[in-house]
């Protein structure tokens, strides 16, 4: 079987946006992407803006998604949003297990796995985030933390995954998010190779592994040239049309 992993760049807008600002950001981004060779590109705005973003991006090369999801399909879960609702909004991707959700909303490894299954069950693609904290990195626990976070996900996928199942893993060292710090390229590659080994063993050989954490236009080329980095999950730089467009171009260079 030929393994083709189309590079993917996804912007996580976090809790940022406003109707006017979203429109100019996307218009500028679409202008910046014209005639360029493109990877797969997605943006994940806050829930209230998904419909607007979907309308602005219809019939463009950019798809859209959400930043989190309920593990439940429907019912008495005040404030939650289900995967079938996101499907109706035309989403392609749903980020699950972002470190900010784990930290501020106490989402556990098991809950993240259940969310990933809920996303798949609705025909959407989960982007499952894993990554170690600064303390865990400093004490040499990175790979153990990744294994602990991946284990329930791989177990859950074993029940539902088939050859066509598409999930994405995002390696995001918590200490690199929004800080301007990144691991060395060797450090990134080592963790991605470790994740690749786990995915291969689970039969998920087509799975793309994104790197996230202070990716900018200035370092994207270097990071995306690494053998097991299939693109990026981008926070701050996704709010800057020019920077995000440069990052997308860097990911597209993996295709040549
Ligand atoms: C993120 O929040 O997923 C992220 C990678 O943020 P930043 O690019 O700002 O570090």
C-alpha cells in the first residue's frame, strides 16, 4: 500500500474573533493563497462564528472545524455542543484534547478518547492533541506522557477504526504553546517518530502527525521538513493572514 499523507495546516483561533475581524482575516488569507500550491488547510473558530466562517469559506480551498466537542450526541448537557451539530455546520475537523481544555476544563485522557470517537461517529475528523508540560519535559517524561495520553485513544480507535478511518494527531508541547519557544528540530522529530511507531503498531499508518507550539512563518519551513511532521496546528500565527499563508506554503513544500 502506498502511504500518502497530504500535508495539513489547521488554525486554532482559540477564543478570538469578531464578525468583522473574521471576515477581513479570511479575505486576506484567501487573497494570499491565490495561485499557490496548497496543503490541506482548515480553520477552527469559536462556536458562535462557525456558521459565518463556513459561509465565507464555501467553495474555497479552506475547510473549517471546531475547537472542542461533547462526547454525547444529545440531551441534558447544558452548554455543550455535539458532533452531529458540528456536522450540520459543515465542519471537517474537530480539535480534541487541546492542552488548554485539559488544563482549564479538567478534560481527562479518557474523556478525550470518547470525544474522538464521537467525532468519528459523526463522520468528522478528530485532531487529537497530546503533549507534555514544562515540568514533565524537564524531568524526562515526555514519551511516557505521550504514551499515557495516546493509550485510551488507540484503545478506543481499535473498536471503531478501519482502513478508511482518518484521525490526526497533534503533538503540542504545552511549554511551547504561545511562548515563542519550540523544541529543537531533533526533539520534534524524535517525539513524532515515537508517535508514528505507536500509530503503525495500531494499524493507523495513514495518520498525519502535526506539530503545534509557536509555529511561525519564520520557522515553519524547518519544522515541516522533518520526516515525521505532516503539517502544523497553529495558534497565534493563524490570526495573521500573511503569517498563516507563509506557513501553508511551507507545508505545501512537503508535496514536491
Ligand atoms: C495552539 O494553541 O494549538 C498553538 C499551537 O498555539 P501557538 O501556535 O500560539 O503556540
